[in-house]
């Protein structure tokens, strides 16, 4: 109840008292009381309904009293002449001498009582208004903290003066059983078929745990935000080339890894768009992973013997990982569902991933060129379109990546050679939802892009670019509102450079995934999943594995 409405009974009580005084044997002029009502109505102290009710009651009680005073036994009254009183809202009320009479000697006292009641009522209104303004001021006081109503999945939002503080996150854990399907190790492959024995673990899925803090405010016409996102894992960390995402260390006295992926600020508004400065998910390939169902589960494990912070999900088996990269980027305002993004990013090195996996399997061939010199940034951009046609809801996107790789080094590149290449990549994807059904289709192509991670094995050891491509298709069906069945298939291909002969190098990674997701509450989701992963080399080598996972996650 607002402060104004809270104090309205005070007005009514004052008016009632005033009415009682006016309707006593000592009556005032009818238009004095009517003028009082008109004044209070004009000031907004009375609603239209309250005004009409009080005026009606006044006229009803005034007529009998006037007749009683006209009786022969009553003192000779002073007649009131016909008066027209126009209210502040333009309506006129007329009274005649038969409507009301009042003894002349009591008119002044009764009128004073009514005016006193009106004065008290108006003072109450002013006090109420002041209380309301004071309350609103206190809510904007930095010393007062209050919370927004909780919305599932949107986190908890507190307001401290002009600053909104949002806290959100998630925690997951899975029991994962991996069974090798046999075969020979593939350099750059993501299957574990050659390991030779089963493995069990309790681990994170493609998502680690996460805690995200967002501070937002509005200043000088700009929406400002600072974001901090920390993503710890369950298993022991064993920092290596991939830091917290390197294979873990299942040895006693270990500690979990912490991946501080997000540290950035944004500023802008709906008219000029939004600028971002800091570390966040990049643009190229971002929609591919965000719409991948295995983001919530496990997918391909990568390694289940010594789990890292995360599994692979569909990374390397349908798309190249977008990654979290320092950036200065810009997002345009949305126009009829259309939005563009562009940015400059910290350039990343070409990386010899096949050597890492090959060496672990006893394959010691130098597969790919590397570099550490970058005079220009990486450039990425994206265009997306959202639409809804009756029950059909769609999201379509396309993104690109360009980076100049300089001063490449490799086994077949002369030590003093200044070899460099321009790497390019593009993708396109769509997500369509119709009632309980959902479908996702995605495709990418790159030159020098590599596979699995950005610039992993993208350039041969002779300094020539390798082409790569991949895709995944995914379907989902909500059997009942809480239960969803998902199936997906994906492939990532890496082709050899012109003139290259690398029979142990990965040619294709592919996987099939089936999963059930049950949303027990708006926080708790239970999941069960089966994934089959296969890796094939350019030569005859190949291997495969099968993974079964079951677990739970809370999102808040």
C-alpha cells in the first residue's frame, strides 16, 4: 500500500468529523461544506468516488435537518438563498432555500470546525507525501540493501543504492565409466581406445563449477557492468600446457584447479550498442558450444584416467573450441532481431597438439609448425538473427576469424626463414524450436585454423596451412515438460597440407551422443548419457571408446 493511500482514512475521518459538526443543529451554509469537498477533490486528497459519496451523504442529511428547523416550534431561521458552487473539476451544484437552513449564531463555529478538520487532513496528506519521498530516498541510499524477487536461472540480485549486484553459478558432478574399444593411438585424436583398460572417475562435465559476480549501474546515460567469473574443478590440478584444463593428477594431497575465465567490463546502451573490454568467450564458434547439449553433460571425456577441469563434450568432434580470450569488442544495438559483433583479440600461437598426444602414445614425429611472434591482433566478428513465427522460434548465426601467423618454426622450415601465413575461418549455424521439439545444425571451415582448439595443428611442419572443417546436428524432444531426450552426431576433419605425408596425424574425430535430462526442480537437473567417440588417422590407425555418465547439476 502506498503512503498516499495509507493516509486516505485520515482524510475520510476528518471529513466525517467535519460533516458531523455541520449536520448538528448548528448548521453552516451548504456551499461552505461543498466548497471544502471541491478543494480536497482538486488537491487530489479525495478520489472521484469518495467525493461523490460524501456529497451524497451531505445532501441526504441536510434536507431532513432543514425541514426540522422549519417547524413552528423551532427558532426563526435565517434562510439561505440559492447558491451555485462550481467545483474545481468544472461541475456545478445548486441548492435552494428549501434544501437547508442554519441558525445564524452557530454558522461560524461549525465552519471553523470543518476548516480545522480539513487543515488536519491536508497536514496528514503532506506528512504522507513526505514519508513516501523519504522512503524512496532511503531506497537509493547506498547504506540500504534490498533484493529483487528471485527468478530461476538468473541468480540473486541485490541493490545497494545505484549498484545492482548479481550472483549466479552452477555446480555439477558425474560418475563416468569409460570403456576402450581398442585400436592404435592417433596423434591429435580425442578417443581413448588404445588405453587398453576401463576407467572410472567422479568428475566435472564439459562445464566445471562456476561462480559469476556482476556489478551493474547506470551513469551519464550509459549502462555499466563489471563481471568476474571463476570456474573451479572437482579433480586435482596438474598444470601443464593447458593450465587448469591439463589432465589432472589423481594423487593424494592434491588440490582442485581454478579457471578464472571471465574478467571484463561493458559500457553502452540500447542506442549506441555495447563495448566490452577484458577476458571473455570469443565470437567465432561461441554459439556452437553454447547450443551444444553436451555443455550440460560429459560427451567425449578427453581423459578419464586423470580428469582435467572439464571433459571435451563435443569440442573437436563437431566444432573448434571458441576459447576465453582477452578482447576489445563491440556489439551493435539489436534491430528487428538482427545484431552484429566485431572485436580485436589477443593473437594465439600455432600449437603442435599432435606432438603432445603423439608423444604420450610413443609417436615422436614432429607434426606441426609453431610460432610465438604476433605483430597484429586476431580479428573476429559475428552476425546473428533471432525471430519468432507463431510457435516457431529461431536463432541463426555466422561468425569469422582472421589472424596473421608470423615467424613459423617447424622441422621442415629453415632456422632463419621468415615464414608466415594468414589463417581464416568461418561458420554458420541455426537453432530452431517448435513446441517440445528442438533442432541445431552447425558447420565450420578453416584454413590454418586446425582442429579441437584454435590453431591446434593448423600449419604443417613445412609451414603450409592445413584446411579443416566440421559439423554437428542435434535433436531434442521434451517427452514431458521436465524430461528431455537428446541425440547428436558430430565430425571434425583435418586435411593434410599440399605435399604432406603424415600417416599418424588425425584425419577425423567423430562422436554420437544420447542423453536424458530431468529437471527435478528449477535448480536441480539429473542427467544420464552415453557417448561413442572414434578417431581415425590419415593412415590405417584408428581407435574408439564408449562412455557412460550419470550425475546432477544445480544452476542458480
